[in-house]
């Protein structure tokens, strides 16, 4: 008998200050990564899907992102060469 299935993992990558497209407030947004992995005998083997999203801490609105957008936001939060996101006077627009 072979037991297999999938299991989801949720990682919080960064907290970003953005203007929410839903409520219009400049607030913190959690950048999250959701990974679904294939399991065999309850051991996670390889990722089946990877999805990125942000969630506004003020109103709770979520927005899905592409991998490139998530990498750009994460680089900006870490002080890389991406767009200024956190700790600057400019705030990035948040579109839903």
C-alpha cells in the first residue's frame, strides 16, 4: 500500500509598507509564499505549486503576485537594488 498526497506550507517573506488598492490607506502588507508539496508516506518530496500574495493588515484585502513581482518587492524590503518600498518617503502604489 502506497500513501501519497499533498501538503501546504505558508511562509511570510517580508512586511512591506504599501498603499492599499482596496482601502487606500498606507499600511503594512505581509508578503507571503504558499508552497504545495507532493508527499509520499508523509514525507514532503518536491514542490507542486508556488504562489505569492500580499495581504493588507488594515482591511485584510489579498492580492496575488507573480514570482517576478514578489522578488522585486522582497529585494526592495531587504535594501537591495529594487524599487524603494520600505523605509523611504516614496510609497509604491498597490493595485488590486
